[in-house]
C-alpha cells in the first residue's frame, strides 16, 4: 500500500485541516519532513512548523506516543540522539560533514489495557 492510497479515504472530507492530515499520516508510519511535505502539498518548513503543535496535541492523549528517529551523519555514523529540535542539523559535531540524514517522525498508539 502506498502512502497516497493510505490517506485517500481520510482526505475525502472537505473539513480536514493540514494538521489533521499530518496527524493521520504520522499514525501510518515514519516519514521525513520532506516526505510529509510532498503528501500534504506544503513547503517542508511549514511541516516542520506544524510538528511542535502536533506534539502538544498528542500530549493530551496518554495512548499516543510521538516517535522521533534521529538524524545520522552519513560520513561517520554519528546519531543526533539528544537533539530536541525537529529540523535536520546542518553539520555533524564530530566530523563536520554536511551529509546528514533527515529525522523521521511518527506516532504510535498503545493498546488499551484489559481489566
């Protein structure tokens, strides 16, 4: 199933906002800001600006967890595990390379506990 075919039924409603579409996409898998921007027909910077709002929205639901797969340096393999910004870093602190992968984002939903 492609990303586009997964969201088509959801997008049939005219009252869906870009943030709601973004939330829906993030629940389907892990994507870079560029991949999300292509699907939402938005600039990549706009998607990056929406992500903190998505984080605040899901913070109210204990079943949802925001996933952040950190950026990695292509030259030395350094992983940006402690980075809190949601944008791609410009340069590796270890080797100064600019060959940095984009972070990937997603949302998982935990199963409700059975009593």
